[in-house]
C-alpha cells in the first residue's frame, strides 16, 4: 500500500491593525499565533477539534520552534496565505511546518518548524500520541526526527524586566499562551532597537510551564556578532530561579 503524502492545509488571512505593532508589521507573537490558528483549522478540517483531541486524555503542547523571516514583512491590511503540514512523527513527538506567504505567493514572509508533544491533561506528563490523533495528517512515521537548532546559553545579562502573569495571558490549556513568551522576550530590548531592527531567524525552547499569578523575569544578552557576523541576542525567561524558556534571535540591520 502506497503511503499518502502529508496533507497541506492553507487559508487566507486578512491582517488587522491589532496584529501589527508600531512598525506596521505583525509582531512575532502574532506571527506565532497565526501559525497556531492555521494548525487548529487544519485539525478541525480533519475532525480533530480540541474536544476530539482531548477525548484521549491529552492535548498538544509545543516544545520548540525554529523559524526564518524575510527582510520584507507583511503590513496592516494585507491579505496573506497561512499554510501548514505535518513533517514527521514518532511515538512521542510530532514535527509540523508553517509558512506565511504573500497573496500572490511571490514572497514567503515566514517559514517555521515546530516540535510538539502530547501531554496528559491531568498529570501534565508526556503521553504516547494516540494513532487516531496523528494518522489523519498522513505525516511519515520516523524513529528519529530532524532536530531543531538550540538556543545559545545566555552568557551576560544586558537587559532585564519582570512581568506579572495576568489572567488574560492564560489560554484554554490553563498555562501561558506560547506566543506570549515572545512579547516578554523582546520587550526589554526597547523601542529604539525594535524599531530599527527586524527579526531574521529565531530558535525557541520551552522548558517549564508558566502559570497565572507568577512573576517572570525576561533576561537578554548584549547584542553580539555570531560566527557568521550576524547581529544576535540571546534570551531567557526565568521563574522562581528556574529556566522556563530560552531563545536566540538573529536580526537584520
């Protein structure tokens, strides 16, 4: 029996003003939210809405991202294409790819890869992925999945801010929405840096769940040149002295 190719799902999306920051382009957290949105729509189209997924006792949780971003980004009011497909999976992990393109497909604004696990809703521990949850995507099953690049270890702290986790930071999984981390990670860089520098590449690793009422500390390194001469910053989110998330970001100048 021939294996079916992974299913591709795409949808059009009209960018609204609330998805864009002061530069007129979507913020990183909103780009991540768009990826989550198209992923959910893909699942819904296959009969795998949140209720269906959770009926097996668990839910999808993102553990890491790696993404590249074009020098030209979409603007407020523009129509874009959001797309996604399953890359591969094994017993415990699933890789998914996302893209955001111009309506005429001439520009690929964003290309993301995300690594997901299926987490028990009661124990918050890893579960094996139920076949009924993964098979409809037709992603190839592999013992070893491609590895995403890791964030570099933060060596010095140049920028630092504390943020209190609000009720509105929490999603339906009862922990902080994964896109919110990017706001915390980038905000301490300040308006001057963020206005004049645009993201080129990023890696992100989630280490620990953050919950309502906690205080997170966002720490950022001094900007430096990586081995390719690219402007780079290292980021981490710390809660009660424990690492909650880490990221390395490369910037256009």
